[in-house]
């Protein structure tokens, strides 16, 4: 059995307080055990990152690019093995888990290149004999708090840009997924990252996360997780003057118009709503369907959903893995009950037994809902999608935008007119046409509007807005 520890200034350390890492597909499979950090270790990790910043922030782009590139190569070489570990600790089915590891590897390769592309601007001054130079500098020590649903890709898309632009890191992964974060940090160490540049802390949010947010030695916090935690973090960061970036919930609409290609629309809904067991902030959780195609769409989607094999994440036949833990499973079932009480008709969604003991449930489609019901207002974070029938495109757009969230929005249509109009008028950070709302590229900006996100975008070249500070220099000849 593996033991995971925190990684502080190049050393693996932990207390005697432990937390088991269980496989949600098979609770008899103990993946490992985390030895948790206490306040003293948290303080040491922050101090190490602060100290390492002095030299790391002065490294050449070539030094940083080489390390990031080497890490990317190692991750990609170990895709199958790391994907298997990810599937075991999080429950994502193997093919998707391997895909996620590939994404993490590619992110490191991308930011290896970005390290070499840090440029600036030279601007003519309005004053004679003066020039103005606008450059970017590293921000400092970045505290990162990452969720369990993308145990390697999200740490990768925060750590890689942080390092590329010359920052140091203290990262706290979700307690459910210590193994992937540990492997990622080991790979960085093997790739030549100096001690103290990335520090890993294993422990609960109320010890580790709160200490990171409170510390005056942390310059910025990048957080992905629940909306309530995110908002509390933002308030504290603003009060203490930290830069902050939050990725939180979603209640993403997928609009299906009469003229859609039915197969394309059903595939987009199936993937967007149920793959990764619906445990994505980008999941297509509100299917907004115009009347003329509603009957056909629901029948086809229900048939396809009922054919999805629910099972062990490592079983090749599985299309839907387990829910991550019992708390999440109970939340999913609670929302189905609420939806039924509010008048929705729940198709599927039963808890099921498999040869191994785990948190399995069938995907659920809730039909006959309207946009005021809780199932359409609140994020469930499970394999649950609801259908809202609307008269026409105009109503579909209004319903799509009638939500406190604004992460992703999709439309299935064969009409350029609707696709273009929706792309312009959907109140979301990301818009998908004839594609699921979930499943994004790694080299373009990721983020939302309204209550889904706060602060600069993640990923792609836009990541530099968060991970650098701008300096304007006036030079008189
Ligand atoms: C994706 O849909 O490919 O936590 C990524 C999440 C998001 C990532 C989604 N931050 O689900």
C-alpha cells in the first residue's frame, strides 16, 4: 500500500494522522494512505516557497522550459499507468482517465513553449525623449486548492503556467485524490525542479486551505471547487490584498433546436451530461429542447442512456464509473427526490449493485421540468440531467441564460442563424455548437461568467494574466 506525504522543500514529510485513499469502484481496494500535514508543516511549505521564489523567479526561460518539457514527456510516457491510478482513486473510467493524463502532459508541453514567449511592449511616450516599456514579472508564491474530479489535469493547468512565468507553488489537492498529485510532484522533482519551487500539502481544507488563504506570504490563490468555498476564499483574499482566481459551479444549458441533427444532439447530451459520471463543472445539466423535436430527442436519449454500462472504472466495458464517494452519491439521490417532488419525472437514476462494493448509480434523465425547479437552479455534480421543453429558439435562449451560473453553454442546430446568434448571446464563458458543453481543449482560455468564475481566465496564453504582474517602465534617453 502506498503512503503519501506532503512535499516540502524537497522532502517528503507527514504527521501520524492518516486518511485512507479508497477506490470508489471497489471499497475493499485501499489505494493508499495519506499522512496529513499539520499547521507547522503548512508554515514550512509556505516558507520554502517564499525562499525558493528568489532564485526561481530569476531563472532563464530556457531553464524553466526544459523542466516543463521534461515533465510533459514523463507524464505522456506514463499515460496508461497514471491513468490506471487516476481511475482507481477517483473512479473515472480508464479511457477517460488516460485521456486526462494526456491532457496534463500536453499542458506541460504547451507551457514549456510559453516560458519562451514571455514578451513585452515598447510604446512611444507622450513626452519627448522618453520611451515606455511594458513587461511582465512573476507574481510570487501561488497557493492552489484543487478539486477531486480532475486529479491530475487541474493541478497541471495551475502548476504549469505558474512555473513557466517564474512563480513558486504551494498546492493542496482534494483529500480524495492524493495519489495523482503525489505522482505529478514526483515527476517535477525527477525533471529537475529545484527544492521548494513546488510544495505539496495533504490535508483538509479547514487546516491547509484556510492557512494558505490567511498567510501573508502567499501572493495569490487559484481555486477550483464549490461555489460556497470559493466565495469565502474571495472575500478573504480581497481583504488581505491577494490576487484570486476562482472556478466554481455550473448549470450548463445544452439547447436542442428542431432543425438539429438528432444523432449529433443525442451524442452531445449523452457525453456532456453523463460521461465522467457527470462530475464536471462543465456538464450539460439542463437540456433545453424545442417542442417539435422534444419527443424524439427524449426517446432517443433515454434509450442510449439506459444502454450505458455502469461499472468498475477499470472494466473495459464500463461507460459510467462510480460516483466519487458516499456523500456525493447521497446528494445525487437527494436531488432526484426533490425533482420528483417538484413534479419532474425521473427516468433511471437508481442506485445499483456491482460485483465489487462501490458507489454506483444509473444515469438519470428528469423530464417534464421547468427552469424554476431546484434541479434546474442548483448544481448536482452527478450523472443527472433534466429536460426543459420550450416553444422555440427565442424561449430556449432566454431559459439558457436564466441561471445564476455562466460557465459553458451549447446549442445543437443545423442553422447558421441560430448558431451565430447563440454564440453571441449566450451568457457563458464558453459556447459549444453541436458539441457537449464539457470536454475542452488545453491550449485556449477556460472560464465562465456570473457566479461560475471570478478573476482572470485559466489556460492557454490567457493564463499569464493571473500568473504575472505588469510593470510599466519609463526610460529617458
Ligand atoms: C472539461 O470539461 O474538459 O472542474 C474540463 C471542472 C472543470 C474542468 C472541466 N474545471 O469540471
